[in-house]
C-alpha cells in the first residue's frame, strides 16, 4: 500500500523491547475530498476537507433561515460554490455530508421536522438529484458530540454529554466512546424536557420545554422585552436585526460587560443548569461539554449552571461530572459533518 501511494510512513511507535512498530497514515493525495455542510435554523456553512481535516476550501458562511422558501436554493448554490472553488474533478469528491437540526432518521435521511413537500424532508435525495453527488445527513447535535469526542474536550472522556447550545438546546450522548442514538436514532432531545414553568409555546408545539428559557432565542427574546420596557443596553439598536446578527451582537455585548445581556445569559444558564442536573441523575456522565454557537459566551455560562446544579442535583453525584466549555465551537459541527462523510464513504470501491 505504501508502494501504491495509499499509505505514508509516519514515524515509529515507542519501543516495547523489540523492533519499533512503524506508524502509517492515509495519503491525502490519493484519498477523496469531502464537502462538509453545517446547517442551523438561520445559517449554513460549507467547506471542502481532505482526509486529515485540512481545509482544501475554507468555510463559506451564509445567512439562510430554514423557515424561508429560498433556503434550499441558497443551500444548493453554497455547495456549488464550494465545488467551483475546489477546482478538482467531481470524481475526487467522496460525498456531501450535512448536519442539520431536526428529527433526522440516520438510515433513511428523512427529517421529520419538515413537511413532506419540503426538499429538506429528504435532503439526500433532493441534493443528489440536483448536484449528482452522493449525500448523507445527520442530526447536528449528534454530529457535534462525535466531533467533541474525537477532536475536542471530550476526547479523554469515554462517557460524555455534549450540549449543543444554539437557537435550541440539543444533546449528543457519548457512551464508551460511541454515540448513543436510542432505538430509532432520536435520543438526546434535551430541548423538549418539560422543565419550564412559563406558558410559552415551544417550536415543537408543546408547553414547558427547556428551550423556551435556555436557548439563544430565549435570551434574545428576553433582552428585547427588557429594552422595550426601558432598560438600557449596548444592544438597543442591534437586537432587532436578523436573528443571526442579533445572536452575534449578544455575544459581543456580553464580552463587553453589558449588564442587561449578562442578566439574560444568567437566567438562561440557570435553566440550563437545572436541565443538566436532571441529566446527571439519569446518566452519571464523566464530563458535560457545552458546545455549539452558545459556547462562544465562554465561562460566563458556568456560574449559574453550577448554581442550579448545586440546588437541584445530589451533591455526591454532581461532584463526579465536570462541566466544560468547548474551545472550538466554530468548527465542531463541520468536523462532525466530516466524520459522517468518512464513515459513509465506500472505501472498498
């Protein structure tokens, strides 16, 4: 395989008393590239990576609200942009790997969070028909958990919960270094645990869901209401723009010490901690990693998360679980998409 250029020598293993073993790695020049796509409710990013996770085409990010009719066409154009920038034959591209929110059936590619007439309902079929490239889809939170386990802060923790703090609140469950998906692949719907006491209707159509108080959307809504009631904030002229820009503005305001924004984050973090206390009792994880867009808020999340855990969790159990903030929230979903692409590629042909 070395002579054929499939493998490259990569040094030697430590000596165990005999001849040192030789390490090998795949030769990226003779392996496919993968188009990786990370989608959330309001944006999409795409890139082209080689087998060692090096960017052949750096991430291109667009605003793309999934609830608007042009979303599929904009996604298609984004992927076509990556193909054009790649400047390589289509045969060099192994597949398109997409991670997206919703009730994704990994085996069929069906996303039940969309109506059947939507191209996002069966995204692999829709994109393969349009672009002619094999396409696979996975839930975003599951993919982020896989990436944190392989490349991030969960790498040394075989039993980890990875919370995708974004416009909603997702969860990926790692058990013995493997993603736990449940009976039909839908394990980890953390957003919809009924822990909220308010009467706000969730996106799922139910009341009491955690995400109505512990997500970035909940934080933005809270800040808007307080500004409307006369509170002062750096966000006064920034919070009524698009949701994506509002979210970015909140993160910037928190980092600049804006008191209204910090207060809203503290309320959401407390509710998140209440949810985490529940998870600790059920799953007894070694570590819990806060990842996703919300992890950009940094350590400010921790004080109220810990406060709620102290209040609601049994101390001897809570002491066994370390709470961590992802150090690579910008890239984890794309890396999770890459894991999907490599896993689904037919290496024998």
